[in-house]
C-alpha cells in the first residue's frame, strides 16, 4: 500500500501568524492597488498611496505596515509622525521617484526663479520638501491651475505632465521622468486588445504614453479606475496600468471582465513585498521608516497645501 501525502494551503499558518502579530503590535496593514493579490487580501486597507496614508493617519493603530514602494511608506511617516511605519522590503523603490533628486530640483528652481513647483506624489520626501505643492494623478490639473502665475514647474513624470498640459491654462515646465512599467504599454497593445474585444471600454492611467492615452475611452487614476469598475455599463474593460490592479477591479465588480492590455506591465518593485516579508517585518519590527524632522515638515507643508486645494 502506498501512502499519499496531502499539502495544506501553506499560506494559512503564515497569515494566522501575521494576524496574531498585527493584534499584538496594534498594527494596521496597508496595500497599494499594485501589490500581489495575497497582500491585498491580507491588508486592512487597499488603495492608492495618498488615500492609504490618510486612512492610516486616522486609525488609532500604533504601527503602520506599508506594502508598497519606499516613497509611499515615507509619505505615511510624514502624515503620521506619532506612529511607527514599517516598510517590509526597504529595497522596493520607485524608479520614477528616483528620477529626480532634491539637488536637481533646486537647480531647476534656480534656473526659473519664482516659478511654483508642483511635484507628483511619486517623489522622495526631500523632493516634496523642495516643492510648493504635491499632487496625485487624480488632482494634478486642479493643483496646477491653483498655482499663482502663468508658469508651473511639474516633476517628475513627463507623461502625466503632458496630460495635465491639455487640461490647464498654465504653461508647464516638465521634467523628463517616466514610469518604466507604464512606458512598456504601447499603442499597439491597445489596438490589438481592441481588435480582440471591440465592445470593450479602455481605461488608462495618465502615466502611460500620450499615444496610449489618445486611444483610451477614459483616463483615470487608480482610484478613478476602481470607481469606474463599479459604474461602467461595459461588460469588458481593457486596463492600461500595472497588472496588480486587476485583482482589485475584479473584486469590486465580479460580474464584469477586466483584461490587462499588456502582460508586461508589471512593476517588479511592487512585487518585492511578500507575505513572508510582512511577517518578518512584524516579528522584528524591521524596515522602520524615518524621515528627518525638517524634511518631514517641508513635505508635510506640500502635502497639506494639496489637501487644501482638494
Ligand atoms: S508602477 Fe511605476 S510609478 Fe508605480 S511604483 Fe512602479 S515604477 Fe513607480
């Protein structure tokens, strides 16, 4: 007689241990919409980076575990100075955010004295501290429009800047940063997907190339995509952004079909956070995020100004 073995779901004891530690540490776990599905399912809150940081600041948790990339964990630390922020994989950075350093921004400001600076939330705390105001992909045009004077320096995302330029009366001075993941999505990908699903609606994130945005029915932030998932009358939606969001969209509207426009749109940094790393971080309290006080104060000012504009 041959004995057979049964493999139980290996994730279960891991999740149970994380749950124990989450209670013990009085921690809240946040997951960005681009995280692996199992991390999104584990999280107390899932959303875009700013939405999550604001949510975390409102909870009475003592510890925030931020499952996303470094600038997001930094933003949470800036908005919650009385909480301990853990980033389970400190090497998970954002190449777009790393495309501009504070000294480069200082040089740009020196070349254009008096021109206000708007920085996308995908920037380091140091770059935020050098900026007049922060913005998200959802409110970028509104924030730019609210700045004084006819010109605005906009950093670091060039594609988002070009998109905003179409929706503002200001003249934008753009930095040439880009998201490598969104840049992998091509107009050819969109055309091919539409040939296969001519009835589908195409939604695209403004970090995509302009020629991709030209083909989209809706250009939306990740938060906007989640709302659209529930509201669209389309039964099939082609999604031009990082693949992780499909998990969330499918949960929001299980009766609809969400198809990634490209299988290549994967952010390797977002995928560096695993269940094991979340566990280790909570066990050892490792990956603590600290933002120097003066930089945090400057970044907070730029974030607060954005929140005032709305
Ligand atoms: S998807 Fe792009 S913008 Fe978002 S974290 Fe990855 S590299 Fe940065």
